[in-house]
C-alpha cells in the first residue's frame, strides 16, 4: 500500500475506532503528511522505510530548530502509524520499534504578573459590542484557566450564573465543572444582555448556541482568539507575546501562590495526571526564590 492510502486508513482508525479528539487527529495528519513528503523525496515506499530513515527525519526536524517536545510528538505519531501498518500486514517490520524518545527539557511556563493581568483586562473597549465580548472573554479566560478550544466551545447553557460555575468539555471529551469569579460572571451577563444579541443578528444561518461569537454572529475560532490576545497583549505593553496558554498558566500560578492545593488546581485545569500540574510548583518555587533574594538581608 502507498503512503496516502495507509495514512488515510490510519486516520480513520484513530478517529472512529479510538475516538481521538479532532485536534489530535489533525496533529497526526500534519505529522504524517510531513513524513510522507520526506519519504517521497527519498523515493521510499511504505515497506521500504527503515530505522535510519526515521532517525534522519527526526534529525531534520532538529535542524529546523523545532523543540524536543515537538520532535517527540512526531515520533509518537510515527510509532502509532507504523504499529498500525504492521498489525494490518501493510509492512513486515516496524522501523520505530527500537528508537528512543528524545529527552524533553521541561521549561517553566510563562505567566503574567497580577498588574499585567489587570492592564490586559482594561484594553478592550467595553462601550462597543465587540469590545464588550472581548472583555467578557478575557475575564472568563483568566478566571477559569480554560484551554482555548474549551473557551470557544462554550455554549450559553454551559454557564450557571447563579451557581457561579461553568461546564466545559476538555481533552478526550471529558466534562468538568469549573468555578467562575464574580467579576467574570458580571462581565458575561453584560455581554449577554448588551452585546451578544447585536452580534448574533448578523448570523446568516440563524442563532448559534455558542457563548462567544465573532462579528458575523458565528462561533469564534481558536485562531480568532489567538489574534485578539496578541493584539491586546501588545496594547497592554506586556514583556512577552501573549498566548492563550499564558493566561492558563497565570490562572494556575496565581492560585498556587495564594495557597490553593495542587489537587484542586489539577481538577480545575482538567489534567488527567497530577504530574502535569506539578510543573506549576516549580513556578511558585522560583517566585519564592525571587522574593527571598529581594527582601532577605542575607540573601
């Protein structure tokens, strides 16, 4: 079987039989397309791929200055793909079987200081419909620590104003309940009353159930959120480019700095393994070191 057919069969398998998330399947598709291009340049058929070819492909990714985490993800994709191909007798041997995963250096996540968050939240012009939407969106983002896909996937009924929480669908279609702060709830209520009806009027396909909509009244996209954050981050004069994950990191860091326990933060972030959440303890440790050095007379 040629690469296109094998890749297509594998993607159907992970989407339908394994039920992987849409974003995960898209990442698999992207990684395999890149490897198929590499194989095409070398005139390699699926059966002809060997361990050395995989090593050369990964080395090429390093030469492109990709992070070790990204290279490791490509290898995970290739392992799954070639294991599937071997099980379905498309190849005799799995060329990835004896390859070691790249060592990933865990870097401390970037986050905003409290004064930077306050500056950021003041950037949208809340007198306009789009500005009020953006302010409500930023407030919810920082108040809940949602992933960007979780934020854009919120529907109006997911928000429980009286209960002070929202329901979101995270990775692996897992549902969780996340508390929402009073300020964020107040801003969302203003948005729902004063701005969203005006934006939804522009929808060609009728009303949408999604909480945050774009200027055409449709569900706001992940790319749209990224662009808005980048713009408001520049306006706020932040020291680093603002990304959705940076607000998520800020949410977790500020909770831990004020005494929240790791297990509670894990549940709010939707991490399946607490070891993923533990990286934030390093952020807090670094902050404590900075405070110590700045204020202790013998630091």
